[in-house]
C-alpha cells in the first residue's frame, strides 16, 4: 500500500479523532493520473449529503495522454462506505466543530482508497503547544544520541 498523497497539514490543523477507509468512484483518466502518483488532498474535505459521502477540493490533475476524454480536476467524488459507517458519520458530523478531512490516498490492490478522519479544529494555543512538544521531543532524542 504505497501512498499516492498524504495530508500532513491535517494533523497540524486538526485533532484527528477517528479514521475510516473509503473507496473512491473515479473515471478512467483519474485512475491513470493517480497511478502516476499525482494528487493533492491538502485542502480537501468530505461531506455527507442524502445518505452519501462526497469528497470535495481534492485535485487530481488531468492525465496527459487522455486528451479529450479527460476529467475535471476538482470535481466532487463519491466515497464508497458501508451504510452503518455512513449513519455513524452523519451522527458525528452533526456535532458542532467536527468535520471530515482526507488524511491519505492510496491503492489497496487495484482499488483506489482514501482515509478520512473525523477532525476537530485546533486553536492557536493547541498548535503552539504541539510545536513546543515536538521540539522538546527532538531535543531529548538528540541528547540521548550524544
């Protein structure tokens, strides 16, 4: 399972509470573009509408050789999940301050998958605290190596 794209900003911007794996409904040219390892999920988010989960703002660039048959790079894409998981997501996302963000995109066998996480936004103090903890951890590791 090699990653196609990873959302490193997600853990900095949000506190990630739960994660789910979902399949992606893609067009042929999108799959080819993903196989080239090209995708950008940094600004992406997921929403639940009419009992279906949709992925928004994920950029999959057009596949060069496809020419006319290409896809729209930032179109909403349907996610495939079990009904029980979707019902659980509906309940969780109704809580104030919670959102769904994609954390990584990868191939599992021949199927493209995306990992989405239930996330709560961090405030500035939380971000500063996280940076401080990371720096202290680095300094401790350096001291141990010496």
